[in-house]
C-alpha cells in the first residue's frame, strides 16, 4: 500500500479540489512556515493499493493553478495495510 502526503497552504475550497481527484482522503490542519512567514497549512493524506503518482501530480498542478501555491511538497511511502472485511 502507498501513502502519499501533500503539504500545502490551507486555502478555501481545498477539500473540494482534492475530491475531484480522489474519493477517499484525510486532511490534517496545522501551522507551517514558508519563506519565514507562518501560514495555515494542510497535509493531505491519500492511501492507495495502487500507484497513483500521476493523479497526485494532477492534484498538485491544480493546487498550483487553482489555489495560487508557489510550493507544494509530496512524500510517498510504502506502508503495511489491511483490507476491511
């Protein structure tokens, strides 16, 4: 299973944007610091059995173009998971 985390500024409408690309996800809210300025931040977490890097890239492109982001960071990990019964 893959875990993707996308770190970005918390902007209005971010939940709706993510939902255009992924039917299931979690958004964690926090405070970040970008270029020495504090900002509200979001960490978008996506778990998938499949390799969805192309969809993650499309989401990031949307965060740049539709949400005015100058920087978005993505991490990808392989994690142990289980299926619901």
